[in-house]
C-alpha cells in the first residue's frame, strides 16, 4: 500500500508526491525531503509520518497555515480523500488500494481527529497551481489519470532534494570556516603579538558563514552543527594562543569565554536563519 499527495488536483498541472515510510518533510528549503518552491510555502512547512496504518500530518513553521478540509491544523491524521492545503498549494491525500472516505467522514468535525488547532490563519488562501522543483521535470498527469492508480504509475516521480547532502555540505563549509578563523586568530597572537580575545566571536562568525555558503540555506540542524564547530574552533584558538604566547595566556579571563559564547550564539543564528 502506497500513500501520496496529489498536487494541483483537477488541473492539467497535477503532479504527485509519493510518501515514503517514516518521516517525510515538505517545504521550500532544499533541506526538505520534498521541495515545493512557492512563496506561501515555509522553509520547513510540515512533516508527515507514515506508518503501516496511519499518516500523521504535523504543521511546522508554516506562516501561511496548514489546512485539512479548509480547517487550520497543527496535527492531523489523514485518510484517503482528505483535501490538504499548504499555504496556497492545493493537494488531495490518496492511498492506493483503499477507497476514499465518504464526504461526511472527510470533514474534520465528523470523525477526523484534530489534536491541536493552528493559531495561524483561520481560513486558507485561494489555491494556486505550482510546478515541481525546477531541478526535476516530472510529467503532468490528467484528471482521469490522477484518479486511477494504474495510470499514474507511468508518470515521473516528484522531485526530491534530500536534506542530508545539504547538511553535509554545510558541515564541511563550517569546518573550513572554523579552521580559517582559528588559524587567523593564532596568526594574530603569534605573529602580530595581539592578545585580543574578542576574536573568539570572529571565529564563530567565520564558521557560520562557511556553513551557509556551502549549504546555501539555513536550518536549525545547520545552526546546531555550526554552533558546535564554532565552539571547538574557538577552544582550539584559545589553546594555540595560550600555548605560544605568555601575553595572551595572562590576558585570558571571563571576558574571553563571554566572547566565545557570543561567537557560538552568532554561529547558530547565522546558520539557522530562515526566511519564509
């Protein structure tokens, strides 16, 4: 049994999102499992957890709302035939091998479970058609084909952008940025004979900029990675400076570690910054 979301249902621009077992993340950012490039879609809009018997939809940082049957939700157990809208993007949830629920059951008030009401928009915006991710070009499917399981199998799959490669690129960039910052600090201490401890903040900023440059988009996970690497790079800079400069070593104080803490926070903020 397979589960999917039919995007732009009832239009010639219809295309599908084939959900996989486990966690499926949908949003505008490249770190998601399924990318929908539309202004009403948040960087990390929602996630769907697929098990053998249930599909649970959870809204994340969705500024423009997540709706099921035009009702705003933050968590919802989907059934075949449910109308889903992410921002202005219209979808229908489908499951192969099972008929759609009757209309009376499709309505949230008549049996579908809403765990928490979404405090965001109370009514969904008008739906607009969207295209798959530009890096991929799956074929369009007709209205009749969308309703039939055997026909839709002939069309291309939705474009996906795995989150792990972007995070790995960001981590590599953060390591490079952290090393550059650490050795630049060491150069100031060893060659320029500077005892400035404020450069601990600079190490954090360089770590984050390296991570964002390679990942191309911020995320909470990238922020945590860059913050951790900034901490290690700053501690490495302190160790090298104290080991090779008595002046730097004698200047170490609480303010040094306050600068270090500020650098770690700065690294997280820069790397986790998201624009919806």
